[in-house]
């Protein structure tokens, strides 16, 4: 740079040395402001309070059980207009009793919260800290939502703050600044459509359209029409001037119901609440529901708390799906939350699915809900033909007993590929199979840590937990030295089928890559349970492999879950009249297999419920699981004041989580030994059990007497 250029820049206003005094003062002032922390809340020391209702009752956002109550704060006059019930606020929590200046308590850390109500005076006799800030004047917590959160917290022995973290999405300022569209008038009553296939389907829709509150457990016919049937139930509810809420397990199911509603009612009448939309778009849709612009909601698990106004119907699809059970405290299940909403709001209730859970059968058995089913003739026309590998097939093909795909399955797959795609369901994803004894099918275990042995073949075996190699394995049950693949993953199955059918394309659908639809052209579609894509026109055939592996899980729900997964895949196959065939590779005499052959999930659920009633297991009884280190669980059980009729089962050791493996909810940290105790009470005592567990947990955390235990009400897996 030349000296002339430098001089001219100094003489102008671009340099600091030759700048006028006014500009230097402006620069210094900008620097001072930049060093100050942004949005620093005021202490409001000496500030005037609101003349009317100067006390705000606040629920602080701390999920600690002993702080599950409201706290009073003073309302400065400057915040009077915005500090309305339901808004988000920031307060200073933990201010000392003796840190009082000019009538205000000071100190403590800033924390978020919700303003519950305004009061004329406080129950606390000392000086109050002031509200630090009203984050937004948008009321996001209504009285109905707060009541629901309190009911869920009481049922699951949790805190209201934890429930509200699940119920109210994070704030987006840009979404709040945009107005919601005006509400549309109610649509006309829909006709019955596919609901006419059910014995009382038309009456159910008519009751919703007339403002009634029917409650039904709906056993859906196989096929893709379930989304249209849900859409017509929502349309009938909207026609009565009320709102509707539909909760489904995943985004694919939500997209199908969304498309059915758009086709039936057009745009702008419902909101889609899924994680795929992104935080801002999801919050914008949530605000439209909260403001009353939209009266219908379709969404995944978190949508169970959607603030639908004048709720007339809550509907849940496939309540046996694991994704409907929340993994964050207090771990509510969508089915139980919607049952609470139906009771609190006095609205209709619809629980639907191709299969039927024991909890759904319990609702019908107690008379709380009515069954909504089709006649047996209609079921036979809609369902595919289900075949099993029986003794006759084994007599003709002795190798089928040890083969993963018996001759019957190969024949059905080869015939199905002539007419369309064939679905192959395998219990797990991945490639490396776990091994089992070829003679008695006992799982092959490591001699050092009892972990599962796995490998590409029976020559080189390696433990899936500790990684040790096993060179001289023999079965401790029968003494056999022969091994077979216990469960082969989807990728390995796809490779094997690709070699067997070299001219046929093979597609896979699993957790890493889930297909939504597949064309009607011949293809082999290998999928894990729950990830089955929908085929155009339906699958020509389906093979349900390794059924004994799903049935052999050491869990009370093993048979129910296996039947639900099988029916979920078989429902995508064409009806028997058009050649649809399903082959299930499992012991044909087992109850879940026979229920699949007869297409009778309701009968299976009724029999399962009767057996659980004799044994005193849920859902006939209420149960809670308490897990943690052995000494901590023992101390907790000695301290808790359980109801008189409570029965403690255990404690028993939990399986140790192997290092490097993902930790399941409620499982011990890797390498640690935990115990678990089950506490069982008869019907009618569930609320007392939850209250006792919550009180004991709160007392334990309040006095800091030790490590808290893990408490879960109605655990989905109890072994």
C-alpha cells in the first residue's frame, strides 16, 4: 500500500487514530456492550410489583421427585402483561433465605419453568424472589395439558416436570412469530366405506359423527385399508365439531394416515407431528393445534400429549409395538396415556391393529370397550393361506428338520415369484449368525462368560461378548458336536437367497435402510420385523423364518410378540382367493402358530389373559420393577411403605451388560451387577403402589441417603 493511500484512509473515517471524538465514544460504547452477557435476567431489586395478583405460582423444570410441587414468585409490574398462566418463564431457583435485599430474595441459579397461575397472596410467609424473565408470551401449557401431565406422573411414579418435557416441544421463536391459519368449518359426515366390512363399523362411525363417545378395540382385517378406515373415523369426529388424535408407532405409518386424511378431507384440516419434520416445523404444527387452528392430529409417540381442543376421539394403532413405550422418565406408554385422556376428557377411544394384545383383551373383558371385529367369512376372504412345516413335510424331506428353508418354503417362494414379490421375514438384522446345537437347538454358549457363540461357519466360533475363540465346543444338553445357525441376519439371508435365485432381484429392509414400498415386479424382499415395505397390489407370498427363535425368548410376551410380528407381515400378502400364501417355519402345534393359521389373534389374546389371571401377572394385576445395585435395592425395599396387599418377587440378579454393547433402558451399566425386584398388587391398588414408590424415591433423593434406584411401573419385559 502506498503512503498516499494510507494517509487518505487515516484522514477519512475508516481508521481509529484519526477518528472524531464522537466516533471513538461510539466504538468504546459498542465494546462495552459486547462484553456484557446477553439476556442477563434482572433481580428486580426494589422494582414495583403488579398491582393485581402479584404472586406467580411456577412449576420449575427440575425432574427431581422431592421438588415435584409449585413455587411462588413475585411478579414485577413490568412483566404483568406477559406473565399469564401457561407461559414459559425463567426464575432463580435456590435463593438463600438470608439473601434478601430491598424485599426480594436473591441468588440461586437460573432455571426454566411454566407459570401455572397468578394469585393475590402466597402461602409462603417470607420474602419472594421475582420472576427473572417471561421467555415468551405464548401460552403453551393449558389446564387440560397440565391435568394430563399430573395424571401421567401419578400413574408412573414420576414428576410433572419430566412429563412436560415429553409433552411440550422445545421453543422456536421464529415459529411463534408466525400466525396460524384460521380454522376450517367441520367437514360433512363421511360414508362408511371400508368400515362396512365390520359388523358394527357403520354404527361406530355414526356414533362419532353424532357427538357420541364410543370405545372400541378394533381387530383390523388384513390389507392396506386400515389407514383409510382411521381417516374416516377422524373425519366423522371432525364432522361433529370436535377434535381427533391418532397415534401410530413410526413415521411410515404416520405418512400413510396423513396421505389418507389428505385424500379424504384435503389440506389444512390436520397436523402431522413426527420427528422427521424437524424442530421448527414440528413446533409450528404443534402451535397450530394449541391455538385451535387445527382440530386433528396424526403423529408418533410424542403426539400422545398433543393439545387438541375439544377432544372427541383418541385412536392408537398397533399398541404392541415397542416404539410406543417412552424411554425417558417416567417412561409412559402411549396406550395408557390415551386411556387417561379418554377418561379425563370423556372422549371416544379406538385401539386398532392386525393383532391383539393382552391389554386390549383386558379392556374388552372388563367391559370398558366393545369389540369391533369382522365376521369369520369376511376374515377368510381377506386373509392369505397360512401353511406350516408339518410331520408330512418332514417325512418327505428329512433334512428340513435342520434346514433353515425347508422344501415347502422353497416351493412357495418359487411359485410366488412367478406372480409378484415375495416377502422374507427374519428376526434380526446383520450378517454374523449365532450358533445352536443342530440336534436339540440349545444355544451355543461361551465357556468363560456364557455369552452367545457366533461365526461365519461352524469351524471358527467367537464369543459375541468377550471375543474369545471356541475350538472344541460340544452341547452340554445332549453331547452333540454339530452346530447350526440359530438366527441368521437379514444381510446373510439376502446373500443366500441371491445365490439360490440368481435371476431375481433381492432387496433388504431394516434399521439402517427401511423401504417404504416396493413395486409389483417379482423380487425377494428380506426384512426384519416392523420394517416390511408395502408391495403394490400385495405380496404374492411370504416366508416367516426362524420362528422358533422368536418364540424361544425368555419373556412373558414372547408368544404375543411373535404372533404380532407374523400377522403384521402376513397382512401385507394378497388374499387366499388371489393366491396369497404364507409359510411359517416354526413348530406347528404351538399356540401362536395355530392362532396365525386360523387368523385368530383375539382368541390367542383371550387365552393369554386367562393364564395371566391365574398367575397374577399384568395386565390383570399391576406391577412395578425396582432395579439397582443389590445393597441399594435392599435398602429401598426396607424403607418403602408398600400397600398391605403388595407382594415382592425377588430380588434376582439381572444379566450383566457386556462391555461395548448398547445399554437398554433400566439395564445395569456395562460390567456392573444389578438386582431387580418385582412388586405386584391386585387390581385397584396400582395408584397406591405408585404413590408409595414415588414417596420413597423422593425421600431418598431429598436426604441424599444414597444412590437412587430405577423404578418402572408396568415394565414391558418382566422375563
